[in-house]
C-alpha cells in the first residue's frame, strides 16, 4: 500500500457523504441504515480505486465527493432494479416467461386494483355469511369449457401435483413415453408423478404409442390414464398417439380416470393463427377427459394460475384434499381471472385480452405501426452519423412453452450503429427507465412492435433516441 498517496487525504468522510442531497434522497427511499452502509461502501470503493487506480490524475475534494455520490446513486439504482419493474417488451415474444408471461387486460388490471382493498373474496353479499372463494371464476370456467366444475390453484404445476396426489396417490398412472417431458426447465413430468405418490407405468415409445399399449398396461393398481401436452416440444415424422376420445373410452371401460395436462390451455380454437396443436379445453372435455389442467397465464392471457376443470365427482375429491388449501391463490388472482374470463363470455377476447390481440395482429397492421415509428426515429436521429434505422421482415414468437413451431409473420425496427455493437445498443435500451427489451439478430438490434402497447410507443421512441445521445 502506498501510504503517501495524496488522493487519500482528500477522500470524503462517510459523515460528509451522508449530508449530501444525494444521500438524503436515497435515505428517504431506502432508509437511513441502508444508506449509511451504502455510503461506507462508496467511500471504501473510492479509497481502493485511489490507491490501486491507474492514470495518476489527482482528484480534488469536490471531485471525490461527487464521485462517491455517483457511485451511491448507481448502486441504489442497481438494487432497485433487481425488484419488480415495469418493462417494455419489444422482443416480439408474446407469452414471455422472463417478462411475466401474459400481460393483463385493462379490465383485469382494474379488477386487481379493486380487490387490493377489502373485498368479498369469501363473503356472500346476499346473506352476509361466509362464501366460497373463487365461486364466480369457477362458474365461468365451467361454462366456457363445458365442464361440470372447475377449481383454481397457483399454477399449472400445482394443478398437476394436486390432481395426481388426490386421485392417484398409492395407485398407478399409465402414460406414454412420448409424454414424459420437461417443461420450462424445472417441471419434469416423471418427477412430478413420483412426488405425487403415483406409480408411473410407461407405455409405447417416444414417437409412437397405440391404444393397445395403454390397455395392455392396465392392472389392478391402475387408477388413471395420463395425457400430457408436450407444449414446448414436438415429435414430427413417424408418430402416433391415440385421441382423447379413444383414451377416454378405454379409461371408462376399465373404471379409470382420464387426466389431461393441457399446458397452455386454449379456451378457443386458435388453429387459424397456426396453433393447431394446442388442445382446446372444451374439446378435451367433450371427448371425455374426466379432469383437465391448464395455465391461467399462457394462452388464456390472465394471471398466473393453474386451472382444473372436469366432472363434479372427480373435482370434489380434488377439492377435499388438504393440498388444495395449500395451493389456492390469493384474491388478486381471482380478480384478474374473473375479469379475463368475462371477456371470453362476452366474445370480446380478441379486442380485450392482450395475448389474443397480439397473436391475431396481422403483419400489415404491425408494418404500418412500425413504419411510422421508423420514420420519426430517422428524423430525430438524423444528426447521428452511422446510425441506421429501418423496417425489416421478422417473425414473432408465441412463447411460454406454447406452439414451438409457430412463428407469426411480423416486421421489426432494425437498429444499427457503426460506432456501437448490437450488444451495447441492446444494453442501453435495457438501462432506460422503463427498460426496453429487444433482441439481437446478427449485426442489429430488433424491436418487434407486436408486443408493444400503443401507450408505450412514445416511450420506446425516446428510449431509442436516448441510446445515441
Ligand atoms: C406450462 C406447463 C406446465 C406448468 O405450468 P405453470 O403454470 O408454469 O406451473 C405444466 N404442464 C404443461 C403441459 C405445461 O405446458
């Protein structure tokens, strides 16, 4: 250590730093104890840099103090940004798992705000007596899927665990080898079944399973046949799986339950948007599935939830299991779910529910929005030599483990700069407040407006301009 470094004596004291306006502002937001620690860290950092730093430039007392303030400020900002922040999704991934999956409809957001205070979550307004949580959401789910009853839990993984545990613990479930999949990194069908206490009887092969494979595997301990939608995974080519109707007929002729984990859960047929592989819940129910589980925040476009629909006597057993009490969601989830399901009942889901609106947006519509943004950006960035902004052909992504082979035709804003790498541009956009998340394609940053709301367009333009200032 060089004990004669003149910079050290000019270092601000922690006390001096804490008296600055910057520190007081941070203290008002994050508390004084936190700010005192942060000030100590800032001074420590400065001391280390002054001792070890290169260049040899001697900083004045004032310069060192403002350097300490800047470092405190940056650290506070970094910490706040690890908490929940609104972001603009310009990645073109509709159900973006890392960005909160489905963005809610306006009605669902309003419903959450109303439910945030006191609300009648378990209170019957007619009688003044205790009511059943989720009764309205359950009734709407039943109506929309043609099922006798419905039940809501925290997510689809919980729904599968609950169904398997309450209906198959200690017994055996027959499942095709082609459906022993891993979904989203940490949901593995074989592990979930083991955890649920259901014995796993694998039948068929990865690419082909016949109805006779299932019937040959049914024994005295068999309680159910399980069908899992492979979601983020496709087997193509020489493949075969029995239909839900065939499996239901077999299950019922042997006194078994047919359980389908449908994953994304299309409440309506989305095949005209290229999603012909996604099971439509009402079709599964009509084909004889006794219980079907699906996610509330994938293609249904609502809050994170696991939805369970099926026959009354089967759901009664699921509802009675103690795990249901552990897995049921809070009031805000029901609020969002009710408001979203109401749009489906009204038949206005393509206007109201963002996931469906984005999925159904045509290329021409996105191109028109994109061109007008590109035009303005070119004007505003005109003075920056080397910056190129243009409209390019692109594809969006459904995301959320849905429809891996489906890429809605789209266009994107392509941004390049001879003076920066795409990574640098992407990072500057990410550091904007609110952050704008795009994607990198070779030498350009792409912004796909399919997933950007109209009210975010102005902010997005400002973020792009700020990236070159
Ligand atoms: C996504 C998915 C799940 C898990 O759903 P979460 O809501 O994320 O818990 C389970 N099963 C299938 C088939 C899925 O696609």
